[in-house]
């Protein structure tokens, strides 16, 4: 625990970006998320931690309606993005996912060129009027994904030919290409080696200047390094939420302390 670099640079002018209230998630008869309420701040990295199967990834997926793709899944309660109910029947989930991007646990580049991986979202959302504009969007996204210098001379090569760490940064570039407001990351480093993990963590710290970033991680050290806010989930409940430094050094709930000290997990 001593090697953790606790990151707490929470400014006072941060606004709530996502407001969840009384959120329940059922998979058939299984009650996966139980009455979760939380305010997630803009321009901040919020980490969801907790034991395997505690509901942190399930809750993350409610924030851009990814659970809509699972037939037996029911979501109730309110989730507001900038005060707007994302589960309102008038909201198009495809448009919502352009605003709330997602990066998955295993790097999943499309079987297309590096260029086309990043250009895909802007094309389907009509963000570029011509090839020159699209080129500009692709370059900007690859720069934000901290991978431009490594791929700028081989944009026509297959994205699947990159190393694991490069593929994950390509997927981050793909996610930011549609100019989202929120970036969700579901254990983005769990399939990466330590060097690639460090690169992605550095990138996450940079991305929070522009986006609301929410990361699910099984690594408490990673949560301590990259986040300013931490939410601890256990058995479908949000047990405790607060400044990362406080959660890791002076947790209020004994379950949080037990998890952090390794007694449960």
C-alpha cells in the first residue's frame, strides 16, 4: 500500500456530470444493483472498486445504456446526464453512446485499418463534411489517445496488428473521436503488461482535463494512482463514495476498510 501515489486534485469548481438516483438493475430474478445513488463529477476520474461480481461493471454499463443489449436486464431509477434523463424513451441510445464513450477490458479494435477504426464513429455520426475534416478528426483523436507518433506513418495498417497496449490506446482514440463528454473504462488495463498499463494510466490522467472519466478497476493501487473520487461496491450496494485519499486512508464503513486491508475480496 505504501507505493500508492494518492491523487487528489479535486478543484472546487467541478460540476456534477452524471447524477444517479435509486438505480436498481435486475438480470431476470437476480438483483444485481440495489438502490444506488451517486453524483459523478465532470473533469474528474472516478474509480469503481470492489470484489469480483459486486456490480461495479453492471453499474458502469447503466451509464450509457449498454445493458439495453441484454434481453433479461431491467434498469429502474434515474440517471441524468447534464440533467437529462438518459432512459427517456425519446433518447436515442446510439446518440447517447457518442456522448458517453466506452473502452472495454480487452482491446477490441475493428478488423479495419488504424485510420478506419478511428474514422468509424465520426463517419456514422456525420461529424466530417469531407476527407480533410475527417483526417483532422482522426489525427486529433490519435493524439488524444497518445498513439499518433507511433502510427502516423502506417494509418492504413490493420489495427489488430498493433501491440496490446497500442490497441487499447487506439480504442481510447476511437472512443474520443466522436467528441464524447464522458469516457467509461471497464478494467482497461487488466489485459496489459506493466509498461502498457503505465502508459494508459498516464493517458487517463491527461484525459480528465477534457472529460468526465469513470473507470472500473480490480486494482486498488490503480484506483489510488489515477482517480480523485472512489466508489466502493459490495454485493450490489454502493457502500461508500468520496475523495480517493479519504476512502483509502480513513474509510467510514467497516466493509470498505476490510476490502482495502485485504480481509474481504
